[in-house]
C-alpha cells in the first residue's frame, strides 16, 4: 500500500509533492483505484491540547492525584470516554478495566482529534472552569500559544477562575 498526500482542487484531488505525482503517473486513465481518505493531523491541535492539559494540571488542587501532566492526560481520556472497557478476572475478583486509548498522530486523524479536543474543552468548561465557554477557552489557548492574530491578555481566563 502506498500513502500519498493529495489536495482538493475544485472537484478533484491533486498530488502535493513529487512522490504523489509519481504514484499518480502509474494509475491508468479511467482506472479505478481504492482510496482510504484520512486528513493528516495538524500539529496545532496537538499543541492546543497539551497547553490545555498543562494549564489544567497546574490548576489541579491535589497534585498527589496527578503527579505529572501525563497523569492528567490519562484522567482526561477517561473522563471524556476515550478508552477501551473490558472485564477482567484478577485473583477471582471480577472488575472493569478502563484502558486509555492512544492520541498519537497515527491513532487519530484530524477529524477524530478535533472531536476529542472539543470534548476535552467541554469537560474542562464544566469541571475545571465552570462558566467558561469552549470558544473562549480555545481562543485563550490560541492566544497563549501565539496562534491567534490579536493576542488576548495572557492567562485572563485562568486568573479569573482562581
């Protein structure tokens, strides 16, 4: 299987680089090919998520519960339903095991990660920063990372929440 990057142009897809153009040259005119479409993940969402997780972790009242930001990320995965559930029998005791799923670039495409990021923002807006909307939270994160055109006063939402 070959992976190529394509860009939409009006009603067609075109290769974005020489490798894609070379692959396309080997496809005959009128030949049908099977394509699995997947939007590569934007590193911007990855940065936004880890900014969100880091800031929430810094605000956590009990650092013993979440010793590292990675522990907080695990908790966010569970809280937002990003896990696999299974039943296990350990020493004769039946229990439910929740295993957080991966958020790696290979495991989630752009659309999946965006939906999960939005669920995380919604959860934070209810449980960490009650009364702050997802849009305000996202705008603040973008401003803090310099991804927003006009920088909002840094940490405004976080300071108001404390």
